[in-house]
C-alpha cells in the first residue's frame, strides 16, 4: 500500500504560514545548523572555580542570624517556617530559634509571656 501525501486544509492558515516561513529561512537555518547555543551558563566544576569568586553550590547558609529562647503555648507538630525550617514544638518546652521564627510565632499568638 502506497503512503499518501498529507494535504493541508485551505483553512489551515497557521500551517501554510509556517511552511512559507520555513522555505524563506531555509538557507539561514542550514548555515546555523552546526552552531550550539545555550540560554544559561554552563555550571562550573568546583575544581575549576576561581578561588576569589562568589560561586555557591546548593542551599544558602545564613550567617549571624540572631537567636532567641521561646516557649510555645500549644503543641505545634510539623511546623514549617520558610524553606527547610521544620520544627516539632511541644507546649511548655524551651527552644532556641532564629528571631524571625520567634517573631512569626509571636504574631500568631503561640508564644508564652
């Protein structure tokens, strides 16, 4: 059985326009066929990195974040405050947490006074 050639519908304006544009730009596309382009920079291996550069791999680390001691007035299992900050807090226990966590719990009314 012979393969049939597909025909475009007369109402398929987008398909016909795409064919026309591909025919017009065939020479340009053929000239660029061997080129490789990337939208983002390639990652630099750690051993190739500039020792004076600011290259960070993985999560950021918070430095000099003030901490405070708090007690919560209710159990807060599986509490998440921000990305990667998971807590299991029990009522009445003392905890040393970053100040922004204490401020958030204070705002919600979960801190003993």
